[in-house]
């Protein structure tokens, strides 16, 4: 798969060595169960977790933007800074890479132009928060984007402030959500996992815009 080979080359070091990309430190994401979910939190709120188990704790997040468009090309969670021994496309328990042809991918659809990576427990907390706000506001409920996500992306003057944010849907649960704009907008997006020689995950990356290595 040529697409995966490009990912391997682009992320073979601890940084992307490309004049086409700017990299930003987005803070740290907290993983509490070891099960990660990638989804559009506004339209696919009950996605299955990947079948890889990830380390627990807080881990650094990098956002890689395409300079020309200023759009997010890749998001990256780093579990350990070490040269990967191999890469694979992230899958859930019901997905088999052998079922794919050519450059086909497994991933998630984004219909809102928004995506996220989060612990499975954070996904449950987000669902519970949406129900709680709806029950409190009834007909005044404006949707989970307006009620929860929008303040992180727009400032008080209603101007766009950021293209990404780390959010905590439940203050009693330490799990957090990495939320972001997805590349040029709507699309279908795959994630990729780097492993060490002992099959331990080193990083996970979601791609929105393919940058040639």
C-alpha cells in the first residue's frame, strides 16, 4: 500500500521534515481505559474503539498543518519517542485489512468538518453530557457542538480562535477529548499506528491531507 509507505517515511523521525508542514504542540490527552476512538463527535457519536490497546496516562499531542491552506493535515498522539519497527492502519474488532483492495481504507466519516481522538470512556462521558444538557434545557438545547465544543473554537467576539482543543466532558472523569477541524472539511479519514519491535504502540496518527514525504 503506497499510502502507508508515505506515512512511514513522513513520520520516520520525531518530527516531520517537510517545508509543506507546520507543527504545533496541542498539549496532552489523558487516556484512562487504553481503548481509543476516532470519530466525528457530532455525527458518529458511538464509534467502536480500535482493537489495539494503548498505554494509560497523559501523552503529548502534535497538530501538523498544511502551510499553504492552513488546514490540519495530521493529528498525532505520541506514547513513546522511538523509531517505529512497523506501521499498520488502525482497525476495530470487526475490520480486517485483508478485505481492503488497493488504496481502500478503514476510517470514519466526518460530515460536520470536525473530528476527534479520545478514550472510549471520554466518548461515554460525552454522550452522558449531551443527554444531561438536553434534559436540563429541553427545547432550548442547541446541540452538543454549540453547548460544548463551540466555546473552544471561537472567542468572545465570535471570531475563530483555534482549529483544535483538548476538552474534558466530565470533570469527575480524567479522560479527555482531542477535538479538531478535519483537513479541508467533510471526508473519510483513516488512522495509523506505529509499533516497536515488541508490538507496543508508539504513536497514532489520523490523516486528513496527504503530504508527500
